[in-house]
């Protein structure tokens, strides 16, 4: 596979920080990084230019980190509550996604991009969750998220059906019956 050396102009979580020189696949650089302005080709002229800008970049990064720290302090008391339709056992009809969390934060006065909310999978069950929000590459905060069934009532766990044994008990019972049946025969 062909690779290209690029100079990052912005922080990219999976690649590295601003000002770093990284090797990426040529298609990724050509189709995404370069057109989006996230990177430039690592030529001698570009490297000299970024080194000249390094002092300004460091100052800008320090200001961004300080702003993120201040925002983290403000958001320390934020807790989000979602009320959704749910079936038996607390399974939601739908889900709570990073878009929902970003909208809830915006309604509380915090402008957070949904891409900075670390939610591996959408929340599909009632309960309490801790969702990580990346305010800066070095500053993250965990926000408690509570998902309840519509009407505020807690949904109980699924009742077991009568006459059926849970799998673990069923295998133990069948194992215990087997030697007894052999002895009788």
C-alpha cells in the first residue's frame, strides 16, 4: 500500500497532535486530510513554516486547555436525565445517542460537538450511565446520564416465565438426573 508523509494542522484523535509529522495511507491523505485542511504534505517548506508558527500554536493550545479546564469546572455539577418509552425489562423503544446528549447539554447552555461525546454504542436500556466528554485532547469529564421509562416509573426486570428453568439450573438438573436414570436401568 502506498503511504504519504503529512504534517498535521489540527489534532486528530487517531493520528496525533497539531504539528506532528505522521505517515498515513495515500488515499486517506488525498481524500480526507488534505481537502479538509487537517493536514498538509510534509515538504521542507511546510515543515519550516509550521516550526515558525510553533510558538503561536503552543500559546493557542495553552489557551484552549485553560478554557477547557474552566468549562470542566462549570460542568462538574451537570447531570442529564432522559425519559423514553420503554418495554418490559427496561428496553427502550429507540435509544439515547450522542446527538441527544449534545442537544441536552446545549439546552443547559453548553455548546459541545457530538463528536466529542464518547459513546461507544447508543444507550438502549433504562439505568444510570457515565458518559465521557472530551473537552480538549487532555481534558475529559464524565457526565452522569440517567435514562428512565416514560412517566418516571422504574421498569422492573423481566419476570421469569413459570415452568421454565434458567439454563444454568437446567443443565445442572439434567446432569444430576443422568446418573440416577442409569442406575435404575
